[in-house]
């Protein structure tokens, strides 16, 4: 019953239907929503689509925490309702519309985004639509499985709609830690000294007078699908853990640094690698998105604390999580993304950062976002926050994609998100390169020998050797050929000469 | 007299000749020196060169704070004595040897470097050679005009040589603020809340037993040469100050944020722009290298505090500075570079960062280091620390170089140091683009119209329009042409078709 979830009486009077609530959203609305892989509103987007299907012509500017599910990004993109979308997304329909230039999109480092919104850089927050597990007796909001940018969106919102979600138990109360840093010029340090430190309140304070509607939802997030890691991911994870063990044993890295790992197969395999490993026992996780494996590690008694901006679980893991919520709540903290990703805290704690690259070049420049230089994949998200500030930062990628037609190691990446200065160790299933003690030329030789797939080593070596001879310099490049692997792929469907379609 | 400068008696017994002192440095030595544009040792490098000229065959690995003068980088590079050099340098002989691949070089974000050395990532610190203005009664070291990485180099040094420099007055004591942060995993915030806060000691503590020699120097740093800013620099500075004024008036930027400005003509022009401007009155400077203009602004009563890792002055300014040292010391703080450039502090204070680009592409990716993709210029230095973490970050560059033969705005930069996500505003003498509210395609149109030189606008627009049509995507690129401006320059000496040498 919605009444039990909304413990602040004046807001119970605002309970209404999604259709009524959605009437507050008109053409040109800057719509800021909760949601950071999980915890996005579902009913209001569906209502907007119904209105579009009934013939109403309107567009909104959609600003979320990061990616959401098909119930937001998918349906709104397909209905043609989105003018602007920021930041990070991973929905196929949304991505396609962005790449066609039909939806305006800009990607931002997630750590700095809330402050930019508070400074007014994103324009007025006409409406915030946020999912909640409950409203407290004082009218404060208990989020569901993500915090993301919701505190700042609500702080700036002119109007708000709350979706009280019955699928998320009210016992989530207490898992969140809501702290909003002050803004320059007068502000203090973020007082986190250990990954699990709680520094804020368990709710998001809001002005109940700005709530124009409360709706009652039974719709759970579309669950993430987690498969068992494939062999390539396991090989990468194994090398990564070996490397860290080795650095700790050499005394160059203290034991017990907290881990961040991006979303995906390899990141999951790294965390899975901790399970039967005695070396990594009292784990701290200071990450952005927490996934299934974190629960497994907690069950094994291996986790000291796990901090993130969201908890994205498969259906099976979610059931388990909800059943034993009180036990998991002792270990898990969900924070605003400006805190989970704060450069200050990441550097202070000395986070070990693991993120996935689309491609890496022989000198260690990393492309995380643009396929073949032009097509946006998902966005940079928080990868820059962690890679740039971690005590040790890893970029991982399988050495080839599309059955070998694409090499992830190329002469020059077709887009750069992370420069050579900001990434320490590159790992593929073939091997790894610790770039820290190497010149760019040494990196190139190691990258070709250790990380590139054997199918591409000769081509890469030929490029590098000729670049050294003909162009010279600190990072020798032949500018006429630097992007030739990509050009060949675009022309023939394969980066390997003679393996793709005949060129026109 | 050296005795008066060395107030700790046991160290006076170690006073010797440079030739004697330099004998402690042998082939394969990891030599860590003071110096960050200023404050580098001069006598010991000269001795090493003498030994090489006398026929001794040896090489050292040379690690400084950042750039030094010809008395270090120039003479050692020309003598062929350098195996490795890290980080940032700006000496012509050193640069040429690096680009020929004869000297191994790796460039690092300056903020993270001291911690990497402390962690042992750079290998053992066999010898530290540091310039000092004095040694205190307790045996502590008073640096000269830079702090740089000296505290960490001395903390890790197996042996040390001190160059007591008579050209720097002992009254420098008190201008330095030496604070060494703890290392992960157990560390606390850096307790700086205002640009001028002093959080450390006025000296660098050292273990006097590790001092193997003290030498007495009368050799001042080679002075920087500062010319009056040219018209292009003034035009850029004027737009930048107008923009900040406008943002403050719109309420999107608080007044009084501290400034960082890189080394060079434009940065100097920005600071000079404050002189007769009533809007900018109580200035805070939280920068890396402080230059002449800072003294001028202090003289005008406009500076609340100026913080940096070094003070690099022209000869005239240095005389003035030394004459009125006590007055300037009230305003100026010299810190370790890991503090002057700390991402945590830069973000907390909300620094306005101004740095110079070599080239910028139509989507806002920035190249700070590699000329035509391959040839190292100086290095990234601290520009990434400030651009990535400042409240607002500017990249400035004249729209053309070499009399118009090179466009600083290109379809795709030939190297990326700062990604589009990390830089806010691009300014040339032609105009500016605030990239924050724009999609990459909107950035491209604005960059071509506002920032590019008229000679190149049509070429750039033609590229962009065809890329949009033929490649599409979020950042449309034609990979076969993306670097064609650079290729034309390399082939003909001019990026403009038909203007350079005939192509072979």
C-alpha cells in the first residue's frame, strides 16, 4: 500500500495516477530523473510515450544519473521525445538516435556533473522525477538501488514527482549515505578515510511543497543479465591479480587498497577471482556500480566494505539481496556519484581502478567511447575519474573483437578518452604492459609483443618500425597510416588485409 | 661565506669542492635533483661535464622537478651523459636528443610523481643533488626559488649533495611551506582551504648523515626572459577575462576563485589584464609557476595570496624581489608540486585554470605535447592536473603558428593530452567556444566559426560537413583525412594547399 510507504501525511494527499502526474511535464521541460543503471522511474516515461502515441507533439531534455533501462531511454528515444540526453547511456535505441544526430548528447566525467548542475550550467531543473522506496515521517526521500545525482537534482528542482516503488523493500532505508559537498570557493574536504565510512544522512532531504505528485509503482528495474565470465575475461583477470600480488610482494604497493571495477565481463571476472584467492582477504571496494559478485564476496566473508553509487543486480541476485537485506546493509554503502567518483577520495584511498577500453594504441592512449572514431558507444562515465586518480589504474580489453576482424591494439586510437599519462597498466588476454617505467617507444614494443593478438603483431611492428625510421620523434607516427587499420575495417569489414570484403 | 649559510656545524665539515663532491656520482647513478624552472643545482652538472670532456665514459639517469636551465639539461644532454630524463623539460638540446631517441624520456602528471618516487616506482634514489639557500641550526634545508619534488627526493635519497647558493639570500627562509602527504592506504585530507594556507614547515627535514658533500655556489639561475605580451596574447587574455566576468555576473561562477596560469605569453597577459581591472581585486593565485606579473600585482595591492611550486623571475624582477623579500613573503607561498598541483586542492578551491595548447581539434580534444604527432615539445607538466580538476578550465592558443602555415584548429589533433571531457573553454585571438553546453557537433561548428583563423575556416567546414554526411556519428570523422592538415604541412611546409613547397 502506498500509504505505508509515504509516512509523511501531506505527501499522501498528493498520490495520484501516472497520467495525472505526467501532465506536469510539457514540451521543452528539462526533466532530471533518478537512475544510475538501477533506480530509474518507469511510470512517468511510459505516460509520456502514451501521450506521444495519442498524437501530442512535444520534446523533453532528459538528464539522468547515468544509464537507465529500456523503460526510460529505450521507449523515450523510440517515441522521438528526447531533444537532449546527458550523461552516459547504454541503450541501443538511444545510442542510434544520438549517432544519427537526432538526439543531442554530451558526455561528462560523472564526478563533476552534480556540481555543474548546482552551478546552473545545465539550465533550470524544471522537473525531477525520482524513484523512491519510501518517504520518511519528516518527508525525506529513501532512494531505491541507486543514488547517482538524485540529491543535487532534487536540491535544484522546481517541481518533483515521486515514484514509490513497491518492488523495492522499505528496509533499504539505511543503505544510502547522502552527503552533498559544498561548492567553491568555500568548502571543506570530503571526510571519507575508509571505503565504508558513512558521512551523511540515510535519506535525501527535499522540500515537500515542491512535490506535485506521488505515484505508486510496482515495476522493478529491468534486471542486468550476468553470464559466467568467458575464458578471455578470466585470462585477463588472472594476470591482473598476479600483477597486483607481485607489486605488493615487491613492496611497491601496500596491501589492502580498495578496488574499483567498471561494468562488464572482465570487471566481474576480476572480482570473481578474489573468491578462491587467499591473498586477497579483507577486501574494500570503492567503486561506482556494484554488481552480483559483490554479494558473493560478502557471503564468503571477504568484504570489509563495498561502496558505490548504485547496485545493479541480476534477478537471482536481487532476490537474495532483498531476502537478506539487513546482513548486506552492514557491508554496502550507496552514495551520490560525486562522492563515489570524487577524485579527492579516490586519490586519498589509493583505489586500484579497472576499466574496459574499446581500443588502445601502441603508445598507450585509450579510446573508451567512440567506435571507429565517430560512433558513440556508451560514454566515458566514471572511467576517467578512477583511471586518472587511482593509485594504480588498469585498462583491460580482449586483444581482438568481431571474431578477429578488429584489433584492440592499433597504431593510433581513433579517439582518445584517457591519455598515456593517466593509465598505468594495459592488459589483454595475451599479456600485459606496465607502462609506468617505460618510454613511449618501449611501450610500443611491449604492447606489440605482449598485448596484441598474434594475427596483428607483424602489421603493428611493421608500422612502428617504419614510423621510427621515417618520422622519428618521441612517439613516432606515420600520419598517413596511423588510422589505416580503421580505414581498412570500414572499407572491408576486417582490419587484416585480404580478409574482408573486396574493397570498392 | 658558506659557514654562515650552513648553521648546523656537522655539515660544515662536509664542505668541499664541486670536483670532490661529484666523485660520488658514478655510471648508472639515479640522480634526483632540485629544480622546477628555478632552483636547480649548477656546479655538480658542470663537474660531470668536465669529467666527460676528460674522457670518462659514464651515463646517469636524471630526474628533476620539472624543467631546468641550460646549466643542467643543456650541458648534460650535449655531453651525452643522460640515459633517462623525467619529467617535463624545455631545453632545446635535451628535447632534440629525446626526439632522436637517444635520451629515454617519460612525461608524467606532476601531481602524482612524488608519490610514485616514494613508492619506489622510479627505482632507488642513489643520489640527490639540491640547491639550498641555507641549512638551519637543526640541519634542515631551506630551498631556493623552487620546491618541486625536492622533499620526496631527499626523503628517499641514499646520499645527498647540497649546493649552497650565495645568489639566493638566506632571508628566503619562511617563504616555503613543506608538507608531505601520507601515502595510501591510510591518509588524511590535505588541509588547504584557501590558496595562501600554510600547513607545513618552512624547511625540508633531512638526515644529515646522508649528506656526503656540501658545496658553495655563487651561480644564479639563468633568468627567464619575459617580453611584453604581443597583440594576439592580449586579445586572448581580454576575451578570457570578459568571459569570467560574464559568468560571475550571470551567477554561474562565484567571485574570488583562485587562478592558475601556465607558463608563457598568454598566461602572462591574462595576469597582466588584472592590473587595470577593477572587477578582479582581491586575487588568489593557486598555480604551479609564479612569474614576474605576480610581483606587479602584489605591488598594486591586488593579491590576497599567491601559491606555487616555484618562482621564475626575469633578472629585473628577481632583483626587485630580493630587495623587498620580506614584503613579498607575506603574500607568496612555495610548496611541493604534489601540493601545488594536488587534484584534491585544485577541485576544493575551484581553481580557474589557464593553459596553452599546441593544437585543438574541432571537437575540443587538445594536444599539449607532440608537434605533428611525433615530436615531443616540453611535456604535459601540470596542465592535466589543473585542466581536469579546475572549476573552469581554459585552453588558449593563437589560431595559427609559423606565420599562418600551421592552423592550431585542426580536424583531428595529432596527439591527445586532454580529452574533450576535461577542458571547458577554448580561446584563440579570433574568439572563444564554451564547450560545456554543446554537443560535439555544435562544438565543431562553433570552433570553426569562432576560433579558427579565417584562412582555414572553409577547409575545416568542408571537412566537417563531409564527415557529417559520409561518416555520421556523434563525432563525425573521415579517418582518411582526419590528419591531412598535418600531412600537408609535413610534405610542403604549409597546411594550406598550394601555399607551401611543391609536393614531391
